């Protein structure tokens, strides 16, 4: 399979929190991470929005995200 990412992602096992404009949030697990995006393990049915804020818990870093793909237990995001 050809790699389509602009930057390689490092495998990780970090906690995260997806925050929506409506104020309700969902916990997630960050499975890989780069400067440009991430793979989040979460029940994708809980993430209906295509744009949200991701809080990377250990560092308390917040990133604005756009969903680029979805699978039943994972979503891929690009940082905007």
C-alpha cells in the first residue's frame, strides 16, 4: 500500500478527548500522531461531526481537527 501522508506518523498510546462545539466530549485513544494528523481509536458512531477539537491529555495540547476517514472503531484526522 502506498503511503499518502505528507509526514510519517509515530505510533503512540496516549489518552485524548474529543470536544464538540455543543460542549459534549468523548474520550479517545491516540494510536498514532504526527505534526499534521492522527489516528484516534473511538467508537466512530459517537463522532458525528467532521470538525472538532482534540485535547492530547498528557501534554494538554489542543488541536483543531478535520475527519478524513472513518472505520467502526477508528477515525483519521488532519490538523487544521
